[in-house]
C-alpha cells in the first residue's frame, strides 16, 4: 500500500516518470487494432461502474454465503470496500491528469486505475479464499489483461495500472492480515481435539 502511495506521488509530482508513461502510451497507439479495442471495451464495461463496484463484490459474497462461508464473504466485502476507498482517496488527493488521447469517457483522476485495482482485488481475494495455483494464474492473467486494456484505450498511463495493482493487492492483503485469525477460527478443531 505504501508502495502505491509513493508511486503515485512520484508520477504526479516528478516529471521524470513521464518518459516511461508517454513511451508506453505511444506504443499502445502503434499496436492498437480494431479487434483489440473491442476486447478492451469489453474489459472497460465489465471492470468498471456499478458492475465492478457493487455487482462483483455481491456475487462473490453471495457465492460464499451459499457455501456457508460467511466469514470469507465478509472478508471479501471488506477487501473490495477498502480497495475502492483507497482508489478514490488517491485519485482525489493526487489529481493526476489522464492521457489526452483517451478513447472512452472517464472520471476524475488517473492514478491509480480503479479497473485494475478491482481486478487485482478480485484475484487476491479469490486466491486467499481458495489458494490454488490455477486460481493464482487466472487472477494474474485477469489483472494483466485489465491493465493492458486500460492503457490500450489510453484511459490510463502505465504507472496508473501498476498503482492499481498495488492498491488492489495491498488492500486485500491488509484486510486479510487484520482478519486472518478470525477468518480461520471456524476451521480450528474444538478445544478437546486440540489438547488430545
């Protein structure tokens, strides 16, 4: 989380970071093809707005509740809320300008990418709940695809998406660290079994 804040301060207040961002933005403009824009627009639709803010967290929590894993459902909702809150706080405090050539309308503040933060939050939350290699791989692919889609549409700078990954993963890990003992309490054997 601290790394995300430091990165945000660096890219907002130090112009040296602009070289990498403008170079990446130019590269994305060069490789932009109609089919890739269509894919990126799908990621834009699925990864933002009410779908990412409300629907995805509620679906994840609902599935966990149906599986009678209410503690993990509360953990997931808390991680999504903390991630979204930090994204909005950093956007408003830093107020970084978006690229001038963006292809879709977007809200205020470029750093960090909320779409990418949400994707990273989903990936880390699901991996913490079901720690499997395939879950980690799918989560990483989802997050990278979301980050690439944001820069392909020129809605974000490359460092905005890196900041989003740091915020999403950091928020999930922070909430997990605070709640881990409570989350695992249900799976502990009764006292009699532990002492036997």
